């Protein structure tokens, strides 16, 4: 790990300190987890891999409506 320094507002510092007490975790661990979560949200996603992973997720489901019939009905009103 690499040591770094950040500046927090008093409100942020107090809230972080309180959360650390409540959870029994160190403030540094909470900060690292928050940074990891933030970075995960902005990592470029491989669109093709995501589509391939989702392929067939609705297959063999009997609780879904007939989408072709719904589409025909919507097209009648267009």
C-alpha cells in the first residue's frame, strides 16, 4: 500500500469517524472501500462480454408476456 494524504471537511471527518466506530472498521479501510466502489462504477465495461453474459437470461421463462403480441398491439396505435 501507498500512504497518501487527503483533506476532508469537518463534517466528512466526523461522519467517517462515527461510521468507523459503528462498524468497528478503521477509517482508512472505509476510505479504501469507498474509493474501490467509486472506481468500479467508472471502469470501462466490455459491452460485448456483458451482452454475451446476458444472452438467454429470459429463456424458458413462462411468467413473461407474449412480446410479439404486445408489439403488434402497440404498432396498431402508432
